[in-house]
């Protein structure tokens, strides 16, 4: 069995099928951008894309995602090969979103999934979609501005 993470295949040993996708990403694949927060799927720090949908990696077993495509924060910029950063990452920088930065990978992954499905979201749609991603520093207004800024990027016009 294999799992595809950031367009690379990784074998899944039988004894690791029941561990969380988060643990597999961080400990087996050694990608440390996806963070452990609460371990219960409530904070959003571990958000990744599973076949383009934002999911909590701590709530998915590796065995359950075999055959699916996983995208982590490390692979996000690769979805836009002509630029150094993904539009959401660029907007995060331009709006000076991070303070402590711990929640930012999950926030960025949730925001990019939102924009993939709703390229021009209203403020209410942004608040609703992002409400499950917690920021202890309270940078929510900057997050909302960054999502609005990213939504204006030509990248989303072609989706």
C-alpha cells in the first residue's frame, strides 16, 4: 500500500495503517509544517488537503487515505510552479498575518481549500469556513484580509 503526499508516493507498512495521517506526515515522511494542536480535530492546526478538501490530519488514519492525494503546506507552493509561493502564502506575507505562527500552516491550507471551491468568497463565507481554525494570537482580521487579497489573484480566475 502506498500513499501520495505532495505528489510523491510513500509506502505504508502494515503496522502503520492505524496511525494518524498527522503522525505519518510528521514522523514517517518527516514533513514538519503540519502541526499538532489539540489531537481531536477541533483547532485546525493539522489541516491538510485530502483530494482537494480541507481535513484534519489528526482525525484520519493512514489506512483510510491510501489511494487518495494528500497535500501539505510544504507542497502548496508546488501547485503554482510559475511562482515562488502560492497566492494564499503571498497574501499572508503581504498582510503580515502571522504572530506566533503556529496555526498558520493549518490556516493557509483551510484558506486555500476555501478559495479552490469559492474563488470570490464573501466575508461571511470566509468567517464560516475559517471558524474551525483557531488562532491563539487573534489575527482573524488579518486572516480575512489575506483571503480577500488572495481571492483577487489570477490563479483563482482559471479554477
